[in-house]
C-alpha cells in the first residue's frame, strides 16, 4: 500500500513538472479583496494594505546601518566612486558601489536597482562601471551594451550631480553567482528558515534606501529609486514600502497577475519568479494594488510595446487602475505612464533621457 501511494504521488509530481503550464489556475474573473474601493478613504486603505505587504516580506531583524564600512575608492573626475560593505539585516550584508559628486550641493540621491536577466555574474556593475582593476569589466560592458544603450546609468547620473548607490542582490555578483537552476534551492532554504527570497530582497532594498537617505549632504525628501526589468519591480516596490524613497522610475516591469500567470509566462515557471513572489500577497493584492501604494509620490512607468515579457493589454489595464488612485490623492500629475510602441525589453538611451528630464523636474519641485 505504501509503495502504491508513493508511486502515485511520484507520478502526480512528474506530471505536474512536465505539464506545469496546463495546471496553472487562471481565473479571468479573479478579484482581489485588498483592492481599493470607494467609499473607503484611500489613505486608510493604503495604511492597511501597506502593513499587509510588509508582513508578507517575512523580514529578518534589523541590523544597525552604522556598521557599514567603506572599502575602496576611485577618482572618476567629477565624482568619487567608493566600494562599501553594508550590513542589511541580521542574516545578510552586501557590497555596494556609491558615487559621490565632487560639486555641491548634491542634486538628489538615486537608488539604482539592478535587473535579473538570468545573468548572475554581476549585479551592481549592471548599473555602475566597475573599478579599474575589476575582473568583471568585460561582462559589465557587454551587459550595458545589450540592455542600457551602452551606458552605465549610475555614472551618467553622477556626472549630472546625483549621489548614486547600487548593491548586489542575493545570488548576484559578489553575493553569488548562483546558477539559474539553483534559484529554487536558494528560495526553498530561505522558506525553510522562515524567510523568503522576494521578502529578503525587498527588505534589503528598504535598508539601502535608509542608508542612502542618511548620507551627508543628501537633500531632505529627495531620494528616488530607478530600475529596469526586475529592478523596475524593485523600484516601485521600495517606493511603496519605504518612507525614505520619494519617487521612482520603473522601466519594463508593470502588469497584472491575470496576464502574467498565463501559460508560458515567466512568472509561472519558478526559478527567477521567487525574487518576485511574496507568500500570500496575491491572495489580497494584484500587482496594480501593490504599485498603488506608491501614491501620491512621483512615479514614472515605462513599458515597451514589443516587450514579450509584459503583455501590452495588462499594461493598459493596469495603467487605468493606477490613475484612479493618484486622482483620489489629487495628485494626477505625479503619475506618468508610457508605452513605447516600438521598444522591446530594454532601457535605451532615448528612454534614459526622458527619465533624466523627469528627475530634474521632480527634484526641483517643492518637497512635502
């Protein structure tokens, strides 16, 4: 009897693994009980759902940021590059690159959040040029050539007078590199100890935001997050959860669960998805609801019309829902959403120039 039960169980698991897409429980009529509905005051809704989101992180205990250490420096002309070791929690720390303009005053501070791309050899170096003696200079240049219009956007921003920070997420760069097929093992080990990969990553981003906001000479209320792909998800997420982030630009990661859990979509395939899925969060909140927690802060969302990872219909549907929340705050102008019809999954130079202009407008606006 035991043998038959085990065999049946094994058969069921084997079938699930082979035909996983066909077993995804998609409901076109799905509703999310945590979505904002009138007449509930939008501020009250945000307070309740932000706490629900924070609880879903399964966050570890805080670690004193004062113990961060600067390890290395490099002069880059108009700005200084520094390598930092930053304790982020009771169970984790990260290496980070910090770019500090030499001219004062600093315009604003920017937290750059790197993408995934199934490329784990580098993390922070996807956004900021590696040190002169680095062993990953070739890999970093190849990556920015492929996805960022051949630019290290952190260095571009530092040249303009912004203080910039980028760190390695768990599994990437000096905190890895993991192999693609090891991501589920990493996620499982964290779940087995009461944490989650998505939650730890989100919590660490919040800690980085605090570290950045506390740097000397950072203008009060002028810290923004910018990211592409998984970094875009992280950018709007940290803006939704952290009091230290006042604006976010997110390129190529916005949609609805309804469109992202269709058969064949990446979110259904495991592995990389564990950086994006918080246990229990989707029980109440759609992606649009999560992004709505950013309001009334400044948010700039860019999506590509030819992006195979982000179905356009989901983007359009989500954008219309977001507008209702910003309107409820009487902050329509703080939300900017665009679909670049010819763009794919990329953060090209033309898009970057638009984000830089948006940043300039935001930083010059009065802080609340």
